[in-house]
């Protein structure tokens, strides 16, 4: 399987929803077993809520701030963040060119108990 940033971004945005009033700026591009790969490129505001699986963010482009469980971090291309399942997190003050891969994996509730 292969996914490219360009092919993934070409699928965005998806239609607006109640949760994502500016349009949906993430799309799944690959899946295998419990793993799914998405591209995420929010515009203006990151409206995400905690997820049921553990996840990794691999920053492709842009910069800004990421807050996870109340702890703020700055980010730039090449940075990677791990977020355990159920933890509040979001990107803030990010540049217009912000794009990140998102990798979800493992069981609902995360792998903390394994």
C-alpha cells in the first residue's frame, strides 16, 4: 500500500458537518487491521475531540502549537506526537500550510493496559 500527501489532500475538504462547520479536513487513506492512516489539514480551527484509539501525529508541514492533556508543545515539520486514547488534545495557532499524518491503532481504549 502507498499513500501520498498530494493524493490525500486532493480529497479535501469533505462537506461541512455540525462538528466541523468549516468542512471536514481529514480523510482516511489507508487501513489494515486496527491501524488507519489519515491526513489532517484543518483550516482555522481544530474541532477534534478525544479518540477511542491511541494515535500518532507526524507533522508534514506548517507550525504552531499542540496541546495534549493540558500540556502545550510547539511543532514543526518532522515532529511526532503520541496521544493515548481518550486524552483531550488539539492543534492551535497553526499556520495555513499545516498538514499532518494521523495514525490510529490498537484496541478501543488504547494499549495502556497491555
